[in-house]
């Protein structure tokens, strides 16, 4: 016989919000980690030669897609 | 459009007698890009600068040092006649320098005196509370004087040694002035040593310290007054001469450019050869003007451009006026090569389009439009103007999308019937109209488009925009490649991507059941093999970028939504959390509203701008663009302050 255990339920909406938050937050951390080294190197290269701005910007923002994916996933969840 | 200006290689040959006129003419018409002459193993030598070169550059240096000393900035001044300027240049320059020298010398001497006064005051400081005339510290035969600091009161100790003394002691600064008989000097000195006596030099002046300090103070004031009147004089000179300085800087720069031009061209004993580039449509102008100015004594000839020389061709954009500002964006990346497609006109469409899609808010568009016009009007800089023009184009697009989205500073303009009842809009009675059911996610497409309620549809739509944009890139890449290496190479390198895409689409259609899946798969494999042949191992490695690149365009909706959420959060805090409390809270609500939206306005330039830029640079340009062309910089000068 099953005892009268209290069944605790988590609110699905709350879980969704947590999931969305994790998606954006972790993805943001990820792209931040990836961009920091590239950005530093790009600024260094630009100090040597200003014409490298375009290339530096591109290389720096390549990992940025990661956080956009996170944002999209968060939008899809919520 | 889409192509840089066509260039013609021209070689100008003539006798050295007419070199002067030739250089003058070339400089005046300002269309000829001189190819620097390289002396290595050739019978021709680099030319010698004209005779006046040394003198001109000396004057230029003199003028520029004065100009930087006075801090003269470029500004609008009346145009001056060069003849008048040249006539009075030497005399005026000398007078200007004399006047300035006089003033700065005087100012320097005053400043030295100020420093002297400062150090005197510092030396006198310890003696301030000892009312002895400073001349009484010196010149005794039978007295010894000790002036300095000790660590405490010495009068009791001193009385043990002698009664014939005179002591002044300042207990605050622990300064003493002690007069004793000469024969007691040694014992007293020993005693003072126990008290850590440290001698202070008595300044070599007369009068009591406090009097001297008061005098110094009044002298200092009068010097300061003189210095400030001198400074006023100097800024007066700046006012009077700034027109002259700007204009003569210009004519001297022009003259120095001309006189150093022979350093860039080839000469033999009696002849000169100038090699360079001229826009093809101006070639006739070049020959005509040269002929008339030298009386037909120079010979201009057109040269064929060999394929390997294409790298050397200077590149000049050939864009209509409206698209010109976007050349800034191109230059930021790299100037196109001579034979390459110049995508400025395409960026003119897609950059503001993407920016507007992301921001899409009437309120921010109006604010930024006002800001851009204001900055354009106030700041007179050639670097800022194109940027402001770009911002204006972007805001026009934002305005259009704002109307489409029906958003104003994060408030929806139209009311919306949602799952939670009716959410009222900013404009009373403006109801959202249902248009049709979206095929994705069962969402209803409405006017105005509520982005927050159409997330799924818009994500798919933006990804499709991405696919279209990327394929445009591949098509441009195909054209570039065909021009450079022929149809086959273009088909393998760029066409293969499109074949692969078609294969994927057909395979998906097959998966859904419209056709056999094998058709899609077969086309995909064909494309894949072409890709490996065209790009080598790099191709398959980059294959997943098709997916990530097109998904990257979902930022068009994602970044926009984050901007909406920031704006509506500001509105929520201001008007639903603070405002209802009434009274003083209303002021806070308005402050929160203003600062919140000010912050979001700044973000509204940076975020959509950078993301729209990135989509061009990373997703679009990598498909076709190489860049790295040489800048076309014609020999000449654009006059601002003078005319002939």
C-alpha cells in the first residue's frame, strides 16, 4: 500500500524560465570565454596596424553566434 | 556600380625643361596617381627635388610649430588669394614669429621669477615666527649664530653652559635662532648635537621674514596679472593670424608636394618619365591639359595592363552619391581589388535593412534621427559625416520597420487580444488586425506585427533571409571567380555550395514525402564531390557553416527582442511599479523612464549596428570578398582656404 506521501510538483512555467535563463547565461559565458582571448589579440594587432580593424572585428565576433543560439533557444523554450 | 572605376596606365615622357610645368599641371588637375619609381638596376635615376624644396619645407616646419603652439584648429575661414598670400608670406611669418617670441620670452622670464619667489618663500617658512631681521644673522666677529631645528626646548641646558646668549625658539616648528659668544661655540655645538640640531640656511636677503613674505606675495600677484595679460595677448595673436596660418599652411603644403614630386619619378640627364594611373574616363583630360600647358612638349602614352600587374592598380570607388557613405564600411574591412565586385551598393540596401529589422521602433528611430542630424550639423569633420549619414539611412529603415511592428519606445501602439485578455496599446482604438495563420507554430500573423508573439515564425523567416543573403554571396563569389579563373573553377569553388544546398532542400522534401529521398541525396553527393575538388579538404570542414551561418541571422529577431524587453522593462518599472504611488514617486518614475531609455538608446546604436555589420563582414563577405586593393590617391591637393 502506498503511503500518503506529499507529492511535490515543480511549476512547469518556473522550470521553463530556469531553462531559458540557463540557456542564455551559459551561452553568454561561453562566448565571453571564447571572445576574450581573440579580442585581446585583435586589439594587440590593431595597435601594430590599424588596417586590421575589420579583420580583428570579424575574428572577435565569430564566437558571438554561440550566445545568439542561446538566446534563440531561450525564446523557443519560453 | 558594383565595380571600381576603370583605370588606365599612363606614362608621361618629356624634356626636363618642362618638368616644372608638368608637375604643376598634374598637381592642379588632381587626377593622376603617381606610381613611385623604383631605382634598382635601371639607367634612370630618381629625380632631384626642385630648388625651392628646402626653403619651402623650412617655412612649413616653422609655420606648423607656431600653429601647434597656438593650438590652431581647422575651421571655416574666408578664401584667400594665393598671389596675395605669397607676396606677404615671408614678411608676415617673420612678424608673427617675432611677436610670439617676444611674448613667450617675457612670459618665461615672469615664470622664472615666480619660481624664485616660490623657493624663497619655502626657505623663509621656518623663520616666520622669529621676528629677527635676516641681515642680523650675519656678519659678527665675536658671535656665533646657530639657526636650525632641534628636537625640544634647550633653554635650561643652555643656561648651564653660559648666560651670555640670545635665543629665539618657535615651539611649533622647533626652530631656533641662537646667538652665543664665539668662545662658547664648541660646547654649545656639542650640546645642540644631543638635541639633534639640524642647520637651516638663512636666505641671503634683508628684512624680517614676515615682511619679505608679504612683499613676495604682492609681487607674485602683479606677475600673475602680467602673465594673464600676456596670455590674452597671445590668444589675440592667434585670433588675428589663424586665417593666415591656415591658408599659408595650405599653400606651403601644396608647394612642398610639388617640389618633392621629382623624388617619385624617373629621370635621365635630360628627360623625365612619370609612370602612373588615371581613371579611364579622364585620360583625355590628362593629355589635353598637359599638351596645352607644355606646348605639346610632353608625350603621354597609354600602356596595356598585364594580368600580373592588376594587383598594382589603384582602386577608386565608383558609387552613386547616396551609397557613398557606405564606402566607410568597406574601408573598415578592406578596399576591393581592382577586378573584384565592389559590394558597396549591396551594403547600402542590406545594412540599413538588417539594422531596421533589429531595432524597429518609432521612438528610438526619431531620437537617433534627431541625434544624427544634430551631430552632422555641429561637428565639421570628414570622418564623422559619412557615419552620421549611415546612421540616418539606418533610422529611416528603423522608422519603416517601427511602423510595421507598431512599437514606440517599447510600448505596443495597437491593442492585442492575447491569451490573457486584451492588452491595451498606446493609441486608443488602434486594434491589431489578424491577417492569416502562419504555417509555423500556429501563430497568427497580424498588423502591426507583434514580434513578441511571433517568435517562432520570425526565427524561421530570419533564417531564410540568411539563406538568401548567403546565396547572394555565393553568386557574387561565382562571378568573381569566373572573372579570375574561368567558369570551371567558379563552378567547383562557389557553385558547388549551391548544388549542396539544392541537394539538402530536395532531401528534406524527400523526407517529407514529396519525392524519393535518393534524388536529394544524389545531388548532395555530387555537390560534395565538386566541393572537395574545388576547395580541397577545407570544403567539407566548412560544410556545417552553412547551418551555423544561416542560423546566425536569427539574431535579427533575437537581438531585437532583447531590445524590446529592456525597453518594456523600463516602462514597467517606471509606470506600473513607481508611478502609481503618486506624489514624489512620479518624479522618480520619470527619471527612471528617461535614464532607462537613454541607456537603451545608446545600446540601440551599438547592438543593431554591430550585429548588422557582423552579418555583412562574417556571413556575407566571407563568401566572395577578398579585398586588399591599393588606394587611389591622385597627386594633388583639395584646396580649402585658398584659390589661385
